[in-house]
């Protein structure tokens, strides 16, 4: 049952994507990351203090790496959402299990089995099928940035796994992630410019903060307490939720080959996640 927290996270991540796309008319990608992170920072801070939890951590270095890679992936992902159909952007971002499988071999020195190679190949075919029918020539850069967001997300998820193994709670993991994201994007915006927050758009920012914070908490709890291979597979429901919202709100339509591509990405990513996490525990720490 604990693995089902990932379904909550997937639904919230898809909802966050909707609000990012709607918010693009008012704010830049950096601004939305800033407001989303600031909201999460205050919520996690207040909850930790209310329950008497510790803010200080001996694992600050892992938190820093998780924050920086997570922030990089989120900035690229938010930009990709504003430039591409929602389901396309989410599908590209959810290429992260393919990269995670490779990192498990290269970083953790795990043996790259042939079934894992096949799973990665299936996911790569899915990316090609998805990009070909739904990304125009002027959107190619956005598509590549979507893949890059998956690359950074994979590294961040490795760090989340490490922090879970070190005994860090989901509240403290999200607190440090939002702290780093708020500080970095806040400095960036101070050197550039803020767009005005008005009655017309403030609810978008509040909704963005709520969905993003709940998604991060649910995702972190799922990886910390659930079965990792099940959690990885359930995470791909975000693609389906995003496709539903895209059709419902923006009347987005996808040809059969695009849906086939999404299916290949889901299949390849799920298989690579399952195979990657079935390795002996001693090689995953």
C-alpha cells in the first residue's frame, strides 16, 4: 500500500504541469520554480518545527547535490512544458529511469545485463516515435531540453535513494530541496526581473505550490517506504494523467504513432526501473 503514494505523486505532478502551462502567460519558468519552491519551503519548515523535528542534518552534501540536480531538471522541465504539448513534455521528462539504469551501471558499478539493454532500447525507440510526430522543427531544442530534464532528474533520484538509506525523512528532504531552489532562483530573479503578481494569477501560484509540494512529499515517501520497483512503475501514470489533462483543457490530439511512442517510453522506463532496482541491495547503497 505504501507504494501507492506514487499514484498520489503522479496525479499531483500532472496537475502541477497543467498549472505551469497556464502560468506561462504570466510568469517565466524561473519565476514559477521560485514561487513553487518558496511555498514548499515555508510549508515544510512550519511542519518540521511544529512536530519538533530537526532542521540540521549531517548529510548536507547529499542534500546539496540533490537540490542542484533537482533544480536543474525542474527548470528544464518547466520550460519544456511551456513550449510543448503537456503529455509530450511529461513523457520526455519521464525518460529518467532510462538514465537511472545507466547510472546504476556507471556510478554504482552494477553489471549492465542484456535485459536492461533491451529495456533502454525500447525507451529510446519510444522517444524517437514521440518526437517525430509531435515536435516540429522549431521545437527540437525544447524536446532536447525535455530529455535533459530527465537526465538531471535521474541523478536527483539517485540522491533521494541515498538520503532515504541514510534515514532522512521526506519532510527534511523536501525542505532542503526547496531551500536550495528558492535561494538560487531568487538570486537569479533579483539580477533580472519579476513579473507582477495580481488577483488574476495569484491562485495559479498557490495551486502550483500546493500540487508541487504534495507531489514531492508523496514521491519521497513512496521511495522511502514502498517497494522501489513498484514505485518506479507507478510513476509512469503521470504520462497518462498529463495526456488526459492535455486533451481536456487544450484539446490536444495525438496521432496513433505518438501514443505508441508514449507506450514504448512507459514500457522501457518501467522495465529499466524494475531491472535496475532488482540488483542486490549491497550494490545500491
